[in-house]
């Protein structure tokens, strides 16, 4: 890592730690004294404020295609914890996450304070409880975000969706929106340096992410609509839609790909050509 990158990483690490500890402390006090702050809507709005500060610290540049819904269920591919920051900064929402995230340093506390719905994937009986919590959030008019791949990836493709995680969409009967997330860097590969997957460990990954001058992100959303069919057909349908959105974003980014000998994943520079320039959220 270059010296300038080391200094940048150290500066942002300090900013991030101070900022997140402050917002966690404030939220802990607020939840203790205010009943209103404990509602799902208030927790989602707190997460949006917290994520907006993290976007500035990370220098995360967001481009958006299509309308991000204000309610209902959003189904997306999953590339790592930066996805949470990106989506939460754009819209108050609640996330369905694996139980292990609760134990993560800093992020685990933020997830709990934000009203995250945790699921224990080792116990199928946990699905009914999760669906009840999702229904309560939807009844409150809060957008609920689900990552049906069941894990994060490097973004080369969209993994098959876990049908068990989509049982909620079938039972709830709410509008479901497909979405795809992509990342790119001026230098380096997003799969190696932004996506959090394989056997990566959190702290070294964070230090590397903080060292980047700019992280370019693209969110592409489909159309919200009611879904029919059993959970397996629904999983295939939504995976196909998310994959198509992902491919469209990849084509947008491909205008600035490096030479084939260097190519591993879509990478673009900070600016897209005028013809491909997306709408800003």
C-alpha cells in the first residue's frame, strides 16, 4: 500500500470509529428515553442518517437507475457490508440478515439498533418468526431488504437464490422489487477490494476500503409488482431479473474496462461517457 493510501486509510479509520461510536452512543440513549425511537420507522430513519455519514467517509459515489421503492420488499444481489451502507443511505429500510452479523464489532451494534431482522439459517423454524417481523415492518410502511443469495459474492455473476428465504415474499403478498448492485474502482478490482466474500476478514478489509480515493457504486432497480407462484419458481424468476439488471450495469461499466489481459471484473473510472451517464438519486 502506498504511503498516501496508508495516511488516507488511517484518517478515515479514525473518522469512522469516532463517528460510529458517537452515533451508537446517541442511539443507545435515545432508545432508552424515547418510546417513539423504538419504532421500526424511527430505527430505519436513524440508520439512514448513520449510513449517509459513512458514505461521505468512504467517498462512495452512488449512481442509480430506476426508482428505489419506499415500501414493500426489495430483493438484491449481495456483495458485502457496503451494500447496507449504500441502500440505507438512499432510503429508510430494514434488512434481513444472518444471525452472525449480530456479533460483528461496530456493525453488529448498528444492525441491532437499526432494527435488523436476524435469521438463523440453520433452523427452518426460524422462517415463520422472520416472516412475522417482516410483516410488521411492511405494515409500518418500511422498505424491507432481502439478499436471497444467502451469502456475498465477488460480483462476477448473481448466485442462485435460496427459495427458503423467498417464502416470505410468497406469504406476504407485498410488491417485490428486484435490484442489482455493482462496484468499481479507478485502480484495482472491486471483487478483491470492495466486495466482502470468501475468507476475507473484516478489519483488514475495512482498512483497505478506507484507503481508496473513490468507490464507484451503481444501483439498478426494476419495477415493483406483485409476485405469484411457489417459492421455487419465485426464486428463479427473481434471480433471472436481478441477473438481467446486473448484466445491464456490467455493460454500462464495460465501456471503461481495462485491457483483456488485466480484466477480471467490471471496472470503470470515475466518470461514465455522456451517453451512459446515469440519473443521480
